[in-house]
C-alpha cells in the first residue's frame, strides 16, 4: 500500500476468529492471562500483549498504528485529549532546568502550560514570532532541549517553514516537535522535513464530526518510549470507544479534508472582496505572507480561514450575533462550519500584549469551514458581515 486513502482504510487489527470486516470494540478495562508465567512475562515486557487499558488496548493500538502509518512515524501513543498529548510529551522528555524554544503563536492552553505551569518545575520557554524564524538561533541556550511549533498556527494561520525548523533542530541537537492539528497527516507530514515528534488533537479534523475527544503523539521510537512510560504511570489514556471512533474517522479523512479545503479556499477568495474586512488569512491564498512555503509543504490549505474585521470587537460581536446557520463554538474541524472570536474565548487567558504578539487582534475571527454546500456557508457569512 502506498496511497494515503488506502493506508487509512486498510491499516487495521488482525481479524479475530469471527473474521469481522470492521474492527470490533474492546470495551474492557483489563485482559486475562493463561498462567502466572504469561502474566509475569507480560509485565516484564518480554511478551508483547495487552495488560490493562490504561497502558494499551486493541482499539487504541489500531488508531495509533494508523496515525504512525500516515505520518511515516516509527511509534506513537494515544491520549484522552490533544492537550494531554501536549503536556505528557513535554513532561516525559523534560527535566528541571531544561529550556524550550517555541513559536509564540500557539494554542492558548499550550501557551499557559509554557508560562504558568512548566516554570513551577524550573522549565522556561523563550518565544519567537511566527514570521521571524531567523531569530530562533538567538533564542537557543545551552540548556535548550526542545524546539516547538504549530503550523499552520492557531488561530492566525501563519505558516512556518518545516524544512528550516528541521535544519535548525539538527544543527543544535534539539528535539523538534510539531503540532500538526490544522493540517492533519493528509495535508502535511512534518517528519519528512525533520520533525522528531508530531502531535495531533484528534478531536478536530481527525474525528471531524464533533463527537469525541482524543490526542496522539507519534515519531521517534526512543522518544515515544519515554512518553509511553510517563503516560503508563500518570494515566491520560484514550478510551477504547473514542479510539474506535477515531480509527473509523481516519477512513474518510482524505475525502472530508478535500471538501473542507475546497470550501475554505472558495470562501477565502470571496471574503477578500468584502468592505467590512481588513484582511483575510488562508495558506493557499496568494496574498498570504507564507503562500510559497505553504505550497511547498502542504497538499492543500486546510479548513481554517482567519479574517480581521475593520470594526474590531464591536464588529465581531455584530457579525457573530447575526449568523443564522454557522455555529458559535470553541471547537474546529467539525462537519459544521464554526465561527470563533479567539480574543474572548480560546485565547482569552492570554494578556493583551501576548495576544497582539501572536497576531490575535480584537477583530480577529476564526472560521472553521465545514462540509455544508459552499453557497450556504457563504450566504450566511456574507449576510452577517453586511450587518456590520
């Protein structure tokens, strides 16, 4: 198998004696052993098998195997949420006194992790701006261990050059970790450009229908081993049911994301012409500052369109309150089009200074373009914009 769509569908568990065509659910907390020796050998990791669903479960293993296949990763581990994947990855790999270099444009909860919680364990972070990769090396210290970035970024959809990030990480012997949530493995595979680990909030486009929570980290086997051991002891496990849903969702990922991207690009092009909008950001718009980079490393532009309204927060409130079909929600990557005002929701815990430095102005609106007919999406968004 060499094509993404085929691998997403055909990578699965071995069939049981019942010869099922679709993987069954394994809703069990634990697994039994034939005798004391098998139990001893399993806990000693001399024998590879399921022990307890906090460690492994057939459904979570299938989901992880699929993501590893699609991302071209050596190994992986699944988590209850995207943020548990982020936290567990950093907690497993960092020691007191270590240092992180991160793009400033990261998800609000990730930013809070870097600035509020990791400093409790004497782990500090230096930030660089998404459009200033040339400044990364000046941020690196003797104790720097990890280089971290999202691309495209949340919510301003800046695009970072993965090839450059990979070269910097190799030069300074850093672990390069990329949050690939907005792109999914269908649109972008950071490991090809030098990433050591890739993180997903599977809650978003991987599920794609707003049903379940989940997260996953894949990449180098030696690093995943440390993450697995930390998670085995700390317990941020993905439920077997959610893993089963996510594994089934991967079978339609390419079809869904193609439609998301086509809708998003058409919407972005039309939004550039509206008088209420100051700017439109979408990776595959020629006007995007990193358009050439996006074309180099992404198959399509994703489903997130970011707009800045000329009228700021007041216009944003008017716009959101006049939407009739689109959903107001903090989620993204749903089959339904979702509109979010990041400054008052997903990134509200950041200071105004931090928000502005990440490109989140009071008038910024994030549109997660769904799978509805593009004419219906456009009609709703444009009639709401006309009320400003």
